[in-house]
C-alpha cells in the first residue's frame, strides 16, 4: 500500500534542510559556470572556436550514439528471449545477462586489453597474439559489453508488464509476427527504451576509464588531459561545461520523447500469463547468441583477470591491502553521508509531494547525471575558492562521492518511506513526541532496511568510482580503482589483476546482498 | 479518583473553525463551533465526506485551521504542535507501531519516565483494558478488537483529559463492535476522560455519546442529547440521517397541523406552511380502505411496512404481530405528535435541504 498526504505544507526546518542539500549539489556547478565566464571575450573566442572542440564533440556524439545502438542490439533480443520465448533456463540467463553491471567500465577495458596482445590470455589459448582493441571501436566494445545490462533490465521489466491481449487483438485483426511486434509491442516498450537509453547514454558520456585506457579523445578525456597535463583551468572549465550541456541535452531529449507518452502501466498481475513463443529452428541460434554475450561480457573478463592474477608479484600484496583500505576509508563515510542527506529529500518527496519537492529531487538527479569529471572539476574550483583547506583532503573526496551518488541513496529510502503510513508519526506526536523524534521513533525503525540498502548501494558505487577519485583524492592516495587504471595505462596487467579481481568480487558480493534483501 | 459532582466545566471549545484544502474548493470545515464539558462523551455524526475527520485532525493539531480557534480547558491551542496539546488520538486503523511490542506501544507516550516506571505505567493501563497477558506480543499478533484496545490504552496512558476517536469501531465486526463500545465508554467514564468520537454509524453515535452533533458539509446542523436530536430533529437532513422518517408537508395552526394524513398534533407551536417529520414508530395501522400495503419488512423485534396513501408512500413501524400483508387495504393512524423540521412551502424546504 502506498500512503501519501497531499496539499499540506511541509515544516520549515525540513524545507530548509532539503534546500540546503539541493544547493550543496548545485553550488559547485554554478561556480563552474561562473569560473568559465571569467574568460576575457577575446580569450573566450579562441576557447570556443577551436577545431579541437568540434572533433571532441563529434567523437563524443559518435561514441554515445554507437553505445546506444549496440546496447540495444544486445539488450532487446536478450530481454525478449528471457521473457517471451520458450528458451530454457530463463532465470539463469537473466542473472548472467544482468551480472556484467558488477564490472566497472575500466575493469572491462582492462580485461579486453589484458586478454589480447602479446602475453594475453588469447595468445596463451590460441598461440596467436590477438590485436589490441583501441580508439573508437575499443571504447565502443567495452562500453557496450558492460553497460547493456541497464537497458536489458529496463526492457525485461517492460516485456513482463505488457498486456498480452493487445498483441492478441493485433493478431485477430490480421497483423502477426514481426509486424505485430513492430506495431504493437515496440511502441509499448518506448518508455523503457528511452529510460534505458538515457542510462546507457549518460554512462558513455560520463565515462573516463574506458576512453582514457583506449585512448579515444572525448570531452571527458580532454577535461582530464587539460586538468592533469597543461592545467589550463579556464579551458578545462569550458570543456566541462560543454560536457555538462551535452548531458542537459540528453536529459532534455528524454523528457521531450517521454512527453505525451502514456506511462500508465497495465494493471499488474494480468489475469492470463503471456503465451511463450516457440523458438523452433531458431533455438540453437538463440543459445549461441546468449552464450557469446555471456562469454564476452562475463566469462572472458573473469578468466583474463584470473589468468593475470596468477602472475601477480606477491611481494606487492601490501599495495593491495592499502588499496582496499583506502577504498573503504573513503567509500564508507561517503555512503553514510549520502544516505543521511537523502533522508530529508526522500521524506519531503514522499510526505509532501509537490513542485518544490520534485525540484529538490531533480537537483539530486542532476548531480548524478553530471559527468563525474565535470563534477570533480567543479568541486575543485569551488573548494579552492571557498575552503582552500579542503582541497586535496579525504573530506572533499567523501563529499564529492556523497553528492554525486545522492540520487542512488534516495531510491531505496523513498521506496521504504512509501510503505510507512504517516499516521504512525501522527500517533507519536499525539503521544508527545516532536516532529523529529516522531520520525526517529515511529518511522525510522520501519525504513531501516531501505536505509541499509541505500548505504550498501552508494558504498558499492564509490568503491567502483574512478574519475572522482582520480581528481579529488589526496596526493598518493591510491584506491582499488586508481590502481587498476594506473597499472593498466602502463600495460602492467599482472600488477593490475588482483585489484580488478577484488573490485569484481566485492561488487558481486554487494549486489548479491542487495538482491537477497529485495527478495526477503 | 474524586470527581467534582456535576461541575460543568468546559473541557473543549471549538470556535468558528474553518479549513479548506484548495483555494477554489468549498471549505471542508466551515465556521464550525461546539463545546464539550469535562468527562463528557461527544459524538460527531455525519455522512462520509462531511468534514468530520478533518475537524478531529484540526483539534488534534495535525492540520492548521484557516480561521477559528480551539480551546482546551480555556487555553487557546493556536499553532501549538500536536505533541504539546496533551490530546489523545485513536486512529481508525489504530496506527499501532508495528516494530514495538504491545507494552512498548502503550509506554510510547510515557517518555519522561525512567524505564522501570514506564513499563509499570504501561502495564497498569494495559490491565484496564484486560490485555496484560499480551504485553510482549507484536500488534500483528492481536485480533482487531485487541488492537483497538491497545490503541485506546496507548492514547490514555499519558493521562490526557481529552481523547479523540476517529471511527474507532468501524473496522470491527458487528458482534465485537457493541461489546468494545461498551468497554471503551466504561473506561472513559471511570477515568473521567472527555472524548470526541467521529462516526457515520447513527446507532453507534446514539448509544455511545452523552451528546451528539450531526454534521453536514462542514457544519454542525444540530447538537443535543441522543434523545433530543432523535425526537426533535431541527432539519430534514437530521431527521433523515438519524433513523428513518416520513417527511410530510402541512399547514400549521398553533399546536395543530393540517396534513394529507389529517389534522395532527404538533410538538411545538407553529404557523403557516411547514415540513414535518413523522417517525415510522409514530404511525400505526388499522383495517380500512384508503391505503394499501406495498411492502413488508420483518425484522424480528419489529416490522416495517411501506404503505401507499393518496399517491405518496409512508413508512410505518408496527409490532411483529401486525396482521396485514402486501396488498391489504388499511388505514393510517398517527399516534405521535409531528415535529417541525422546516418552514415555508414544501418546494422551498426541499431546496434548502438539498443545498
């Protein structure tokens, strides 16, 4: 059951807190804009109209478009196979197709680079050195293989929610097979497709690990180069802004496409189950397709990591412990902080829905959608100007993680709050508890699971996060993620392997925990 | 506990309370006033959507009024938050804390006490509702009636002078409802706690309350003891909402009134065109020719008949031994005096009663 109170004014303290959280996310971005506008008009012209910008723009555009197309080519058939066809082992396949989300892009790129080339896993197996992927196709390959699960999961849910009678009525009207799919099914999948494309597109846009390892110049990579190599701050700020406007454009496109689309779901628990479509002679091909995807996105990378881990010089085990410790030391406080900040935002959205609460929530999502490099740069400028003592401290890294992943923390907390009747807090208040005490004593115990899920989710994301860590961590502060990237960029695959293995194992563990909690 | 005998001190006073949720929608509570005295049990009766729950929430402080004031023991509540009002509240579906045991629920409001005394206090109140054996259970392990008693125990544990009850018996099945009602009333009375109960069940209001108010569209149409309001409804709405009645137009001439049923006695003096309420139990049947029985509804302890007379239908309540059946010709005999529920021509009165 879902509980809501409409048309009620939120307490001023709550509004102020939520507003504070929202401005924490917005302030660095606003400062980024301010900073970029400091350029002299003449200088501005030379910054804006560089041929390099157009190249970066086109490169970024091609990458995003390519990733959207190729993830769809993987996710759409796979989602159909695991929901509508009579493929056997659907549950196992669903799990296998969803699992690559635990492999961060840069680990995926590592696996691709480490399994090819001289000394790679493929050479060990085939006695031939395979060419190393790089540039556009390398980036596209890595991003497609490790982001398609987002689209797959969205489409799967949509397929399961379809009303079978619509397709049946199309058939009764003489429209069958592929034509019915195109005319009836596909239009109903549109909201899920757009949402999935947005997720995948934002990933490709914000990605730094893959494009830097594959040496493919996009906005993200250029921001990094400007910042780390030549340190032209104003140009870096402008590049970050261009990246940001790309993001805003993507968000706008999505909302534009979604407008006018009825998002109302078909009544849940439809009376009849959808009839499964027999694969017939296609069955072997379906299994082959599924097997290739699983091989490339899961088995191959894991084997490659294990292959190299065997060659790891174990006298550097200390670095492994240090990386793990550093990752946890930044991620845990960030996860707790993000959840703490998410509580007032989620509470406002659930108990006092309205334009204001929606705006605060959207701000949090904007922080999440902002490419991490742009966000990191904004925070660097902001801290250097506002609180210079914060620059190059762990505190700033924790804050960056928390603000960037705030949106992830809001989800589970909000879902749990929807299940908690507001009457309990009213009962507490009629028994003498103040507003905050009523929340803590009456509602908080009931949303504890949601809060834990938020903490786990953000912890996992921080653990995997590369670009924010890269730009904001104190000098010499190495985490699992920065070690994987650092060693890989120098082709030290054996040194990188155990770090990559640890990331994948920890991600898998947390993912399993979250899924198990969902079920119980 | 000693109580001052018959000291009619005002416990709760509501003055000109108004509340609207949307600027362009009609007020949910409209300039409403009433008061109750100490340890009085007051019922607000009205159809769903008449604003009675909103009124209760305004008194509790969960909602802010647009205008008007609530006084508890003479103290204006103003913008005081609910936790500062010392008013107990029993919710329709009880709103027991699912993560706390029964005794912890009851002890929730005893927060200023050291833990041992909290438990002691909670158990004392639980004893009053006869649930000490269930003290360590969780709410979902109790039956509906038991949950309802825990909710009441929780509300009265901090010792409020006033308890608000929002349709507290509506989720109990019929058999349990009467017994629980009697227990709750006895408990409130024994502790001298005043109560405002909100309900749409007229039988509940009549049997539970010392006094009741009939609400309609955000206003109270009439207040009084159950006997007064039932026997002397002031408006057609009250007459129809509290039990069944026959609304009859007539021409009043002092203590008498000319109606299609003949010249009847009036309960109070009136002149000119009036609308009258005649309760079914005030009309009897005799053998005759002028009226015909249309329907017969046997209910065991009594019998309700629908009778057609001069092109109109009347409800008549007779003893179960009444010998007439559908199709029989009879004569209507009015035994009670008619009550004036509206003045003016029937058309105007009708329009008023719809407004």
